[in-house]
C-alpha cells in the first residue's frame, strides 16, 4: 500500500472527528491562537496515564505512526497509534519477558530497534515487523558492551566500554502560550519529565513524566502535513 495515500486516507477520515473529539471529554488546554493544544494524561487512553521508562516513535509501511511507551520497568510495552494526533488510541498493550528496564538505542533497519538493558549486561532487538505486536529477542553474544556503531542498516559494532544509560535527570517542562507577545500565558507545567520525543511530520511533542504521557500538538503543522499528503496523492 502506498504510504502517502494511506496517511492521507487516515487524516481525511479522522480530521473532522479530531476537531469534535475534545468536546466529548476533558477540556484540553489551548492557546489563544488555537495553534497549541495540550493533551494531558487524563485526555488520553487509560494506558497512557501510567509512568514510563522510555519512548520510541515508529512508522510502518502502511502509513501509520506508533508511539511505544515502555512501562513497569520493562515488563510492559504500550503501543499508541499517533497517526492522527487529535485522536490518539491504544493499538496494543503487551507484556514483555525482559530482564528489566531498557533504553531504545538505534534502529537496525526499517523494522527493528536495538535496545540496551540498564543492568549493563545485555542487549536485545525489538522486532517491529508487526508494528502492533512487537516482540523482544535477546542477543546473548553482545554482553557487557557499551556504545554501538552502525554498520549500515543491517549490522552494528558493539564497543567494549562502560555503558552510559540514556536517562536524563527528571525536569519540569512549562508549556507557554506566546501568541500574544504582550501577555505570555502558562498553559501547563509537566512534572518530572524523563523522556521527550517530537514527530517532525505533525509537529507533535510527547513528554513522558511522573503523571504519564502529555502530548503537545501544533495544529498548523498538522494542517500543513495534511495538505502535503493531499498534494502527494494528487501527484
């Protein structure tokens, strides 16, 4: 299936629903210009309200984009469909037979992600060939390794150095509405954020903090992306 066409179909189908959805649930936070929309954890599916360990964005061959949220110290992986940021939904919530919390290190190809366990003794591969049903495969040969160097998209070098896990110190993020430069307004403060990801296609920022997931949408970027997909379909 053509990736661009699939995304255009999804956005066209859900665009009107995305505009009306906030009326049915909690009142989302919006900037005066309506350009920024903050979806707090209570605006999202129940699984997104739990604290997590790490985040990964992945787009499949059918035009869908998924956010993978590692939870319960690596024991559970929640998969959120974020193709349309105005209508985020749960695609799957899977128990993982892993040895503890891990970090997403780097893609191995279009359908796999290298992961590194924080016990500093093991690595694995998150198999994303079935994007809604990811699985973890351990690599027992690559133990006690540190940083990794890519060998194209099909391999990597495991460097024998102490591993520095990819967890930054928790910090608070303030979302500020500056659409009226004479009177900037604080929309919300997201507490104790450990991980942040940005989907450059839609301009969506994902913040994983103490209260679970917070999503900051940029409506103008979403609309521009819809137009881009529409033009790509026309070509």
